[in-house]
C-alpha cells in the first residue's frame, strides 16, 4: 500500500507527534528516576534488598504502560474488509477527571467526580492478506466545540461521535487503516456518504477538505 498520508503535511506532523511525544515522556521519566537513584546511592540511602530493586523495576516500567512509546511498531497500514463493528462503553473510577461534565450535545449523564465514562468503537477487519485485525478507536474532541463555548472532555460528544460510526461502517465495506490514526477511512463512497476524519472520527461531507471538528485534512 502506498503512503497516502505523505500527501497531507498536517497529518504527517500529527503522526510524527504521536510517535515522538510518548518517547520523550518515557525518556524524561526514566532520566528523572535514574537521577533519583544516583542521588540516593551517593547519600547511602539505597537499601540493599531485592524487594527495593523489584519496586524500582516496577516504577521504571510504568511509563511504558501509560505512554506506550513503542506502540507505533505494532501499528501498520493495511487495507481490508469490515467484518463487525461494535460500540463499547465502560465506567472508570479515577481521581483525575474533569469535575464538570458538559451539557448541550448528546445525552449527558451526571457522573460523580471520581468516575468517568469511556467509550470507543471496536471494528473487526479482514485484511487483504487474510489476517483478522481487531481495532479500537477512541474519538478526539477538539477545537470547534471549544470555539462554540462548550468545554472539551464531554462524554456526550464522544458517545455521539462513536455511536454515529455504527451506522457508518457496514459489513463488507472496504476500509484503509493508516498507522498512527484512530479511525479507518472508508473506501468506495456513494455520492451521499460522508467522509471520516481519521484523526477524530467526525463525519464530514464529501466536499469538505478539512475536518469541521479538529481542522485536520480529510483523506480523499
Ligand atoms: Zn477531525
């Protein structure tokens, strides 16, 4: 498959950022940890006990789980046929979520501060090489909603975006996946079909060249 993304400089930039930012975050974390260990060592504060080293190893692994710096290695471009599309949502308990949820779009539910809803789409694809791929896509809500004075991080908006895609992809549709992007492009569009933004999952009319939600280029 030839590299379609290279025709769109802003998407190339987006993909590069998606690869380099997690690597930088991981590297900075490991560096701080190393400096801390060296400082402790010179202050004779390293306890020579295997449990202590085990804890250090666990701490050192945390950024690999959170930032997933090497996930790009497993994310390849492919073309395939849709076999199944599914909507998922999960209630997460966490202490680091926005305090207020937004009203206005979709069906907004009121969750307690330490709970938040996560929603995503799972799409099963059989690739051209006959490999079955299961692929999760989470929407990204940006710009426009903020411009309109509606704050970000709205579960309702995300739910609306993800649910609308359930009707978008049909079994047997040909799609293309580009590494580093959350949503698959649907090929062979009918005249009234919408074009998906591969960054945020918003559906745009075919005459649109940039996404009405996030402003990124629409792959044509
Ligand atoms: Zn978009």
